[in-house]
C-alpha cells in the first residue's frame, strides 16, 4: 500500500505526537496515548499501526496493552517491535484506507 | 555510581575511521576525528552507545605545535565543527584517534588524559545532557573514556568497547580512571 | 581453572581464551538446539551467559534436550535450571543470568550480549529476535530444523545455520524469513505447533553454530566472512553454503546500520 502524500501529516494532526518509524524494512506509525472507545480498559494506550501486509493481515494495529472492551477479541499476537512489546487482535480486511481511517477502523473493532 | 557503559562500533564505520586516521598528515603524527553516537538502554541502568556519524578533520584543522609529546593538536575550528555537529544532531560526541603502532588493548597516554577533559568540556558546552568522551584505536582493538552528564571531569568511565564485525573484537571495560 | 584444560584448543590463537572468557553469550531457547549450544559453550570456556526459556522439561523433550533427565521431568524443572546445571558443572565461576520467560517479556538483558543464539521455533519469533539484535548491533546466529513429510515419500529433514551480522544481509535478505511463512504462521494464530526434532540433527546445527561463534571471536580460520548461511540436508547428512548467498544484496536492505539504538517512541 502506497502511503499518499499528506497522509502522515493528516495522522499527526489527528493524533499529536504521531511518529513514523522503520524496522526490518517495514514502516510503522506510532501514536502515543491513543484514546480507546468508551467501556475499554485501559482508557488510553500507545498504538503502532502497520498499514502494510504483515503476518497475513493487510494491516494491523498493535497495542501496548491488551485492551479489554465490551466485546472479547482474539488477541492472537504478541510481538516485539521497535524495542517494545505489543499486543494485537485478529481483525481482518482493514485495507485501502487512509492512515487515519485505518487506525479508527481497527480501534472501532473493539466495539460491538 | 557504577553505570555500565558499552560502545558498539559497526565494522563498516570502523573501516571508514581506520582509513581516515591512517592517512598521512603533512606535520601531525596522528590524525584525529569525531564520532557521534546514538544511545540505547541496557539492563540495570546500563547505557549502550552506537557511533553512527563521522566527522573527519581537514588537514588545515591541525596546529603544528612542534612538541614531540603531542601526536596531534587540533584547532579551535575543528572543535567548533564537532560542537556544531552535536548541536545539529543531538548526539553525543567521541574524540577519536589511534595509536597505530600497537596491537591489542590501547591505553590513553598522559597527554591524552591531560587534553581530553578540556575537549569534553567544550562538547558539554554544546550539549551538557549527552554522553561525550573519547575512543582510542589500536591496529585491532579499541578502548574508550566516557563522561556522563554531570560526571566529574576528573573521573571518566571506561566502557566496554566492541568492534562488531568479523572478527568480533571486544575490549572489556576497565576500572574507572581517576586522574 | 588450569591452563591444561584448554591446551587442546590452543590452536585457536594466543588470545583466544581471553576473547572467549570476556564475551557475553545470549542463548534464546534452551530445548533441542539451545541445550547443545549451552553445553558446548561451557566446554569451550565461556564465562558469561544470558539464558532465556519459559518452559519446563517435559517427557517429549528427553529425546533431544541435552542434559535433561527423567528426574527433571518428574520435578517439572525449568529448562533454564538444566542449562545452569550444565554450565556450573564445567564453569563454577561463570556469570549466568537466567530468565524463565520469553525474551520479549524482559528484553533488556539481551542487549548486553556480544553474540546471540536463536534456538527457537516460529518465523515470527525469529523475525522479532533478529530485529532486536540488529537494533542493538549484536551478531545473531539462527538455527532451525524442519522435517517435512509428503505422501508416501521418505520424510525430508532440513535445517539451517545463519550468521546475521549487522550491516550484512539479514534473514529477510537471505530468504530465510519469507512473507508466505510469516503469513501462514500469523493466520494459524501464532502457534508454531509441535515440530519434529531429533538430537543428532540438532547437534549438527548447534555444533556448526558454536563453531561460527568461536571463529568470529578468535578469527582462527581468518576466513569467516559474513553473511554465513549454511543449509543442512539431514537425509544426506551434509551441510553446504546456501546458493541464496549468490543473490543476496551486498549490504542489508532491511536494517540500515544507522537505525540502531533506542527508537524515538
């Protein structure tokens, strides 16, 4: 997926403190302290967006904590990326969206 | 404080440094340069430093002091260029030189220990919150001296230094050196 | 310890033992491959270890885990304790840090290792471990073994030993880590599943890995030039350089050597 010009700037506007990072040839987008939907614990956590194909998913959103929401999700990934530990649940077919929308789509998946 | 410090120098950059430092100079017996480091967090408060940027000095940036005890003296301009790089990059600086006639673990000379604190103080003037210091190379190994922010200028710490390549050269950290 | 103990390996060079003794060796995974590695490193004279494995010895480990006993199974002994026992039996003064957990659960001790052995299952785990090694400029030796069975043909046993040296081609560059394998593993919910493993093949791979480590530290052959990618053909009992080295880039395209140290997150 090619990241269009301006998408990162848009991400930074929407989520202050967002950073672009690289590891192993993959570009990630780090967002500090992202607010989780109502009813989730913790209420804020760092997240790491991988907008490209990884481990069989077209995009993935990694969370610094296993977020407990109204709907139990299959937290099937436990990765070490950029020097930190990340958790991820199985949520497929989030693709073809702008970076901001990718993040929101994954986060919305915590809700019913 | 007993912070363990580790410097890891990747072999390609080490090769670049060696080529530069072994170039002959019109009057200086040794060449000097600077490396700039990224940092990493280790266990139990230890700190890892990774040189990633290199600043060779031009021939004109040396001063002919005509002193047989001094292998190389660098100009104020040379030091200022290192300070500017610290300011520009936000990375700590290492003064680098070589004792080319030795193999194995090199040792800083009395002249080195005399001059390094002033150099480190200048680098601290550029950014006092970073770790600055020195790297000394022999033909096949390297040792260092580091000053943490707020470290007594008379009490450098001696890091463990690795040249990461094939072969993998490791120089264990020694006792902290007191002047 | 006496000089006599290492007299038979003096050909490694006059400073070899000194290089060996000052190196900090990390071993992640202390099962079939890792137990061999630990044992050999202890014999050679290594004095500093950082060991990771979350598991305890189970009956099915006894076909291959060097040093493990039936008593260990009965007592559900952690694998890190078996490894520690092996080391202490040969090097009483060794400094050994043991972590009865996955390395991801406590990654900081790994960073002080001079050399890292990955003796783990799963391509995702390997990817993450190599990424961590590259970030902190640590040479990484990966060993892996697989047995494939297709139809009525004899099983095919194959493995690899790879030296991933920062700056030189990585496991991705060399095709050891492939997207397809990562995808399959990811879609199977990260469970690598029980894999066929046998002591003699693990021994070949582990011995080769240790040999590479010794050469890296002592330079006794003066021939070691990373990357090293050796393929093991278990059915024939042979080991050879992988032809993939021919097509690998000269420098790593995935891990630039400026992208090291703590990330800015």
